């Protein structure tokens, strides 16, 4: 391979690149790919326990939707894609893992016009947040920004990655985007607040519609009032609780934003209640599929 | 190589990938690269005639500036980079060509944190616009958008590439970005108007500072009044002439915008005068370097 930069890969794992499953250490794309030339592509990511992919149909539907928004054709039909995913899971044989599907603009003759999309599927061991993070909650900062195509899961994280250092310097864990004080999402997570009357609110505009967000909204509606709608920075400071949701983090309590405490400055009862319900829902999805398969 | 998608490359050409010059058909990046994972990278592009790279120091300076804005270290010192460029030019032995340098976020262990940047340099034959395009001028459309980091030449062209089909459907050649009617730039070119009093104006804010833009401003100042400042859509419709500038297109007259004529609807005298001056300036740069080398 024409590179002297070390590969940060587990040599025992396999990846799918277009038509083949290959050792991940041999998974390459030619430099004419439009992701390399123009950052053009989409992806999605879901959690796997042994052989079970959680909420797979939801993730595949979103992947499909992102591809359509970017005018990219997924080279495999849904059933063929599921077959490849199952083969990869069987071959890698991991306990807790995440699977990432990336679809790029393909090999481009002129470095600008899309070609036939390249599909990559990788699987990596995966760890949930630490118990300490769940117990004490996290600190976040804010940044004024709206993603270019908020409803598509594009690979463009230019702004998010540039902010990594500022997050570290602030001893924070993540950065919440807003526009003129109206908040939207984190680079890779959705955002919720719990109002003083226990109403659960999550932004609707300028956000990627997370699968965990959808599940948490569903769970919240069973016990509380839950709405999708505008959330301002002022709303956050007046809120009782706040938390983020994501595939890899489930529900993570947020206790501080830009050095100000939210509520009591400790993880709240509604947040922890929803986290317990989400874990139960994941169990149910897992058990349901074991019976069905 | 683990792919069945055909490579759109000239098998006789060579590319530089990190430490090596290799046949371009063997120039690959591992899928853990942050350009593929997160669209994170920068690039630059300059024109070459035989062994001469036009205005090379200007392009290298801009590449350096883009890298700094994206917190990426160029793995080669300026002189070493020039040596590699010279080696590549000698090996490919083309008459008229363009050289593209791409610097990515490197191989990332977790698909999010940058690694050691990967540097790619490619060279391809290159053709100027047709004489017909210079003679008749082009039609453009408009779109409301500002690039995320306008002063850095990042690889993020998500919006530009999504607009390719709309440009074609409109029988246009390019799309001009504006925000609330204040225009900035094209995806890959700068924009100029010539007012009724022959003042040449180009937007200053939210633009990539093109090298051809800089050269044209310099040339315009020798004959006309030339300023950098706000240009609105209304200004364009009141203008006598309009044109775009870029490394690959030099100066291209614009005669129609969103189906409305600009000026007489034909390439204007100031535009064509500046084009002649630009060609002469390129000659001078070429001759100057032949003497110096």
C-alpha cells in the first residue's frame, strides 16, 4: 500500500468494500473517490449485540433517506444489504459492537461529478459511556452553527472536528449547536430538556432525526408530556433537566452548559427514568428478534 | 484492490501518496481516513505548463493557510513539497496540466479524532474553456448558501455537487452563492462585476481568495478603478458586465443570470481586455521562471 502512515485497525476484523468482505487492513478506496476529492457521502451507524442489530430497519430506512437526499444510489437492495450485514457480523464475531455503513459519491473522472457510489461497511467493538458519566452527568459547550443538510446524515463534520480541541480545552464532553439562541443538535447526538412541569422537549428543526431520539420520544409519551419543538438557550437555563441521546451513548445526563448549572447540577429523575426505560426497550427489541429469527 | 467499481484514471500517470510516487491506478487511502469517515480535509490546485507551475508560491501559501485553519500539519516542509511536485511533473511529462494537492485528517482510530494527515498529489491533463464559451459568455443560476469556512479551501462540496443537476436542468454553466441577496462566490470560482462607470468590483466577504482573483484585481487596478466589497444581486442586474475567475477558466464572461441578461447579454469590453491582460501576465510568469531556473 502506498502509504507510510500506520493503520489504526484491528487486524482480526473484516470489512465490506463494494462487492467483497476483506480484512479491514486491506479495505481501501482509490483517491479518485468523491469522499476524498469533495467530502461527498453519507453514512449510518447502528449497535449490534452478538448477532442482533438493534432497530436495524429504522437505521436502514434513514440510510436510504440520506442517500436519496444526496442523489446517491445504494448499490445493494435492502435484503442483499441485510445479508451482507449478517455475513459481516458472523465473520467478525464480536459481543458488543457498532456497524458503520458509508456510501460515497464514487470514483469520479474529473474529481467533481459523482460516479457509481462506493459502499463500505465496517464493524468495531464498542463501549457505552462509563458509569461515572451516567452518575455525575456531563458538561457541554455551545457553538453557533447549523449543519448544511440537517436531515441527511452526510459525512461532513468539518465544523464538529474543528471544535474537538475547544471542547477539550473547556473540559467539556460535547458541543451543542444553536442559531441565534435556538438550539438544534450535537455533532453526533440529539438534545432534550425536561421542563419544570416534567414536559420533555426536543428540537424539531435543523436536526438529524435520531433513532434513539425517536425511541426516547415514544417512551417519554407513555409517562410524561413529550413534544418536538423549538428549544432556546434560555429554555435550557430554566429547565429542570437536560440530556443527550445517541446510538452509542443511549441517554446521557447534561448538568452544565457553558459553565452554568442546569437544574440542580445533577442528573435528574426523569432523565434516569427514561434511561431505564430505554435499556428495557433495547432488551425487548433483542428478545423480540431472538424469537422471530 | 477490494473494489469492483472501475477506476477513471489514466494508467500512464503517476501520483504522490504520502512518501511515495506511485502509478495513479495504485493510489489508495485506507477507509479509516478522515476524508472518507468525516469529509475532513483541504486541497489546492494550480496550473502547469510543461515544467512550469504558474504562481506556485501563491498556491502553496494558500494551501498552508487552509491547513492551518483546519489544524492540519502538512507532512512536508515547503522545499520538500516543491521537490516532490517537480519530481511528479518530470515523471508525468504533460504539456498543459493541473496539479491537485489534497491533505486529509489522516487515519483515525475512532473515525472522528484526526490522525497524522495524509498528503496526496495528483496531476491531470487540463483544458481551458472552449473558444465558444469565451465568445458567447455563459449563463449562471443563483443559490442561497455560504460555505462553512469560506477562507479555507476545504474538500466539503456537499452543496455544490448536489446542485450539479439543477445547473444542467437550467442549461447553465455554474451557480453563484448569495446570502439574502449579497453574493459571494461560485463553488469553484470567484465573481466580478463591471459597473456602468467601468469600476471593477469583486466580493470580499465569505469568499475563498482566489489566486486568479488576486491577479485580475491587480491587473484591473492598472486600467480601471477596482475594489473589493459588497455586491448584491441588484448590483448585478445594474452592471455593464460580469465574469468569473478561476485557475482552470481564467476569466469567463457571464451574460445571463437566472434567465435575465447582464448588460447587453454579450461579453463586454472590460472583461475581454482583462482576459488578454491575464494571459499576458501568465506568459510573463512563465518567461520569468524560465529565465530564473
